[in-house]
C-alpha cells in the first residue's frame, strides 16, 4: 500500500541527487526522530519510507512528519511483511536518485548532516562509494565515546579495493550502517542486500561493494548510529551469524584481492573484536550466561584455525578467566 506524496503531476520531474531510504518496523517514536532529522529546503532529495510494521502507527508518523515536507517523499507498506533485508531492498527499488542512502528508523542525521552530505556528494561525483563518520550513541542520544577511537584523521582519501577490503575485514566496526552513500549503479553491479546472510548481511554487502569500487572516506560526522537492546546487531552474536560471517570471509578470500598472510591477519582481528565486543556488552548488562555463550564461539568449527591476535589476546584471557571458559 502506498500513500500519495507531496508531489503533483504538474511538477516537472527532475532526478533527485539523493534518495534517503528509511526501512522501519514497529518503532514509531524512533521513526519520528529519524524523519524529523531529515528537514531540508532542498528539492533534490527524496525520502522513501518502507514499512514492515504490524500496525498503522508508523504510517501515521509519516503523515504527520512528512505531510508538509519540502522534499518529495514516498510511503510504502509491505503487504505482506518482508524480511529486514528485503525491506531495505524495497526502498532501493523505489529510489530514483543518483545516490542512495539507507537510514534505519533507530538512527538519525545530525544537525546540518544532510546539507553536509549533499555538499560532499556534489564535490565528489566521480566516486560511487562515499563513507562518512558516524556518532555512536545510546538510546538516549548520549555519545559512546570509546567508539570514536577509529579513523580520527581529518583528511579525505580514497582507498582502492585492496585497502578498503583489508580495513573492512580487520575491523568489525569499520562500517556503521548509516555511514555509507552509494551511487545507484553500485547496486546494479553488486546486487541487493542478501536476505540469506541476515543478520550480518551488512558485512556481505560492504565486502562486495569495497572489492569492486573501493571507498572514498570523509572525516565529516553526518549521522548517529544507535546501540540499544532492541537492535538486530545486539542479538546477532550466535552460531548462525558466525557461520554466515565465515562464509563471507571465504567469499572474500576467493576474490584473490588479499594475500594469504594479510587475509589471515584480518580474519583473526575481525573475529576477536566481534566476539570480545559482544562479550563486553553482556558483561556490562550483568548477563554472564550469555557472555559465556559468546566466548564459547571461539571453540566453534571453523574457528580452530584462527591465528593469535596480539592486540586482542590480553582481553580474551581476562574474559576467559572471569567467565571460566
């Protein structure tokens, strides 16, 4: 089901520079925050909301927040509901902009973030993949300071596929979902979000994108990424996700872009960080049972060949001692 937009047939069509796709699911209050962060007087931005919700609350939020919005917008209700990956794909298919940006309903743009993003897109039209910084926050919009330790330079730079892939596969937090803007032909080249690789299908997507196009990195923070217990990311540290990630790494290996030595080093760093960060989150929550389950994933099939990570070894030993793993 689609709602009428704020465009009319008399308006001369002009392809938007940017399509902002907002997949949503049963989070109307957070969706309102997201949509309110998209305020702009520019007409070359379109907003597309794809709704997987089980009720009409999100639809009402769209009507209230975008009803008089300056940018053209489109609302689409998935009937029947689809998977999270295909909810994103629905937005991508509806998008008409030169560039496509996915902003989940629990994330939002920072003040001035949209104008900064458009400015950087216009200055870098030769680059099909742009990666901005994000501000990592909790559900109360308070910055999580320790997450800012990566990528603190102030320069813009391009990473060719080899280096982009190396960064992605060695740092499980290298790409936060709302940090990347893709030119629409990128999807034509690498395909859509793969539902069979949910929930770590973001790593799969960035692996395909970076190995084909590299990435142009910008030091500007334009959005906020929310970490909270209701997000899919916080529930993805399990045996199924581990096996999917191992498959993604094998696919990256088969591309032959990275040497065996670099590949093995990246793999060790990624999985140590991925598992230890999850363990730390559960320890903070006092959930020692789940933290112990996460640590035991180090002993899963496929992880036995993981090389020692000097960087993460001390923390791993501490957690093993605390949890008797």
